[in-house]
C-alpha cells in the first residue's frame, strides 16, 4: 500500500477520483521542473501576463485576474476583508460545507455576517434568492457555484442577475467547477470569481486565481483594514506590471500557463466542458444502475463531483479502503455526511475511459460487499 501512496522514484501511483487535489498530467509536471528567472524580471512578467490573459479567456472576462500564493480559502478571506465595511451587512448564501466556511470567515473577521441557505442537497432557486434579498440590504453577497460537499450546482445564470439587481457586489467561489463548467463572468457581472487550481484545472495545490471587477476594486479602496498579504489594491498595482506583491510559486505559474494553453488551444475550452458534462452524466447513470440515489435534488447535480446517497446501506469507509487497495481513491461523504453519502470526483484530465474503468472496479467492490452481507446474515 505504501508503495502506491508514496513511491520515492515515481510519486503516487493512485488514480484519483477525488474532488481535489486531482491527477496532474505529465505535461504539467514537466513544466514544474523547469528553471525560472526571479519574480522581479522581464521573463517572469511575460509569463505572468500569459497567465493573466489565459485566466481571462477561461473566465470569459476582461476584468483583471490576480494570482495568489494560497489555496481558495485565502481568497475567500480576502473577499471578506477587502469588500465589506464595518457598517455594512454581508450575506453568505450557503448550501453546504464551503458556504458555511465562508460565513465563518465573515464572522471571524468581525464582519456583520448573515447566513441564509437551504437544506443540504438543495440548490438556491431564483424565488429563494429573491425572498432572502427582499428582507434586507446587503453590500456584498458570497456564494458557491458548485458546492463540493453536497455535489449541487447552483443555477448561476438565474440567480446572479437577481443578486446584481439588488445592488450588492457578488463574489462566487468556483473552486470545484472552474475549467470544468462554463461560467461567463462579464455576462453575469460577477465581481469576484475565485478558485484554487488543484481541481478542474488539474494543477498541484498551492495557487489560487480570481477575477476582480472595477467595481470591486473601487470598493476595496474604501474599505479599512484590508490587511497586507491579500490587499486587492496592492495586488492591482503589482498586476499592472504583471507581478505579484510577494514572491509567488514561480514554477506553479509556469505550469498554469502551460495548462491554460493546453485547455484553450489543444483540448478546446468547449470540449472540456462537454467532457465534464459527459463524466457527470455517466456517473449518474452508473448510480441509477446500482440503485444509488443522488444526494442533490434532480436537475442540480454537479458535473464535476457526484455525491451519492448511501441508499443501499454500504460500509462507505470499507469501500473507500477497498478501492485504495485496487489503486483508486474515491472519497467518503463530507463531514457529517460521511457514510450517509460518498463522492466520486470526475474533474481535471479524467477521460470517459478512465471513469468507465474505475466504475467497473467500484461495481465489483460494491457487489462483493453486498454478497458478503447476504451470506453473513
Ligand atoms: C467549493 C470549495 N470552496 C472552497 C474550497 C477550499 O479550497 P482550498 O482547500 O483550496 O482552500 C473547496 C475545497 O474543496 C471547495 O470545494
């Protein structure tokens, strides 16, 4: 087993069907090992510019895009610190664990944070959002597109315009869907769209990206105590010269440029979205065939991570371990949902063939567990 997890010469041999970090392709690993100039050099600036422009294409935006040395949670905190003043109310629309986390960040940063949401497994529908917004005035609204704990994808095209019409700034955490699901930032007028790179972008963890609207930047200028490390105003100043305020993980940015080039110019962004849609559909068909109910309400299932209800009374922990011994990592349910649900990540560079092979193994593992149960009862 140790050889699968940690192989000194070859790294991990596990096939990751996780909601991140995910399998990193060979061409990305190669880029990571190349030498670089310093972050205060013209070659670096050229590379940074390519990353910025690539992210803009990926997000369908002309807004500036920043690169942060952190995971997504760092930018979630940055949004709260940069965009909410003391005398303002911030609304956190939560549909699961990561929505709850954003609210907690709001509270821990001393903001006037209000959490509203729906039962886990459900999505934010337009009428729910309208109703919530009719009760009060919020200066900023925070929400996930794809909630990784429940496997629900919110109807972004329907709810974002409602939030924008309320006059609030809108920040969207697209961590587990960016580069897997189309989201058109400028069309939807999203002020901040953020994500870490270890999910559908298939890069190693350690970097996060965000698009920032002019409106958000102007707001940040008026907010006190933005902190230093994640100050949007300082980021903008450095971004203008294709730099970051502090030393970034330069090899990661090189790899990001290569991966964006692959996505935009080799696979093709629309093809990538189609592939993720197919991966989602295929997993849901498999679940149906196995008599496993989906945890998300129908019509709002994620195409990057599938959360299945444990409707056939499996020992999910045992199933995950058995899959590990066969070289695959799938994951148990998130937090309190462990054993009540389990999750299959199908994001990044996973192909339909990879998925089919994994599902075949998983089917065998589940069948063996069920047979065993029958014979011991
Ligand atoms: C939707 C969502 N938001 C935020 C996070 C936190 O990301 P990170 O670990 O990169 O901070 C995750 C991680 O799984 C996530 O899925």
